[in-house]
C-alpha cells in the first residue's frame, strides 16, 4: 500500500480515530527512536580526540583545504 493510499484511508476516519492513530504512531516513533540512539561517552570521545590531535600536533602537515583544492584541480 502506498503512502497516498494510506493518507486517503486515514482522511476517511472520524476525527477522534485520526487523533488516536496519531498518538499511537507518535508513541511508536518515540519508542523506536529511544532504542536506536547510541549512547556516546563524551569523556572517552574527547580523550580519543586529544590523542589523535597529539599525534599530528608536532608535525608540519598541510591544511586539509589545500589538499582538497589539489584533488579538485586534478579532476579538471
């Protein structure tokens, strides 16, 4: 069944049943969203970021934008 067909069927429901359906769907979305969101350990993430930054801090590296510009120039 396509989305337009579902919308058409829903529009034929009485207003009370449309509202009940909306509440049920909203509850389903909230429930499924809470199960899918990863839990991020911010402290561990920051520590890893600092470690990665320390690996390159002392090196003379080219800016990312410069490298991207060269790659784009090669495609032309």
